């Protein structure tokens, strides 16, 4: 099916960017803060103009209790980050945390792969609107998970989105709409936390102009999608 092929291609691109994330960050050099602020503008626009409204419409037609998964996604990323910061003084502990961090990253991107397949089924326009902010976030390494010291582990983790797509493709007809909405809620909650915690610089830091540019660039794209 064509939508599965599209999802697989996007997952491979995302995995490539995920594997070389640190290299991409270094390549940005002194423009890294510009890129972070721009990505925040894009992500905030997508969250408020597309993801939140779409999620609300789906919930209205099904089960209101599924809103809980937005909170679950937000809380999970917050707790993982707190755990990392509060338990990473010791060298041995850091190594253990590193492995746990990769497990979190693997599961998050695995779920994301399932979401990408579902959005691909809805249409090319829907999945591209999702893919653009996600790949920018992945390139900027926004999630509080550093790459592992082992290239083998990084390679396995970079395959997580593709494995999620393949997993969902095999059992797609057996997964209920409620499960997909729950997984989407977790992704939205995690993305929302990452945006407000890491993408929007605190205090005097950041480049507000590039944040505005991100909004100005992506808002018309989403508004145009409403009209098509």
C-alpha cells in the first residue's frame, strides 16, 4: 500500500537524522540558538493550530477520558528529565542512566513510528505537517536524551521509528482507534513539554525574531491545509 511506503520512507529519513543529530547540532555552530528558536515557533504553531484541535475532535467522537494521555506524555518526559538531572553525578550511575535514556528514546520514537503510519493513512498532507516539526526537533536533539557512546546502540535506537512503522503495518487492522489516539496523546504531551521546556529559551537567551519567523512560516502552511 502506498501510505505504508510513505511512512517507511519518512521513518528512514527520521532515523538518519536521529543518528547524526549531534553532528547536525555541531554543524549549526553559532546559529544553533537561531535554529532552536525557529523550531519552537514551528512546533508551537503545529501544536496549537493542528494537533490539539485534531486530537480534541477525535476525543469528542470517542472517549473523553483519552485526554488523560496528553497529561501522561507530558509527565513521562518531565519525570525522565528530572531523574536524569538528579541522578547523574556518579560515573557508573551515568552509564546506567545512559542506557535508560536510550530505552526511553527508543520507545518514544517507536510510538512515533506508529503515529506516522496512521497519519500516512489519513493522507500525505497530514503526515507531512506532522513530519516537519518532528524532524526539526530530532535534528536539534530537543528531547532530554543524549546519544549513547556506542555507535551500535545509537544505530539500534535510530531504527526505532522504522520498527514502529513496521510493527503498526503488520498489526494495523487489529489496533483500535482508541489505542492510536492514546499513543498520539502521549506523543503530543511529550512534544508540548519539550517545546516549552527546551525550545523556548528562558530569560535573555534565545532569538525571538526566529521564533516569530517559525510561526509566520508555518501558520500559513497549516491554514492553507484547512482550505484544501
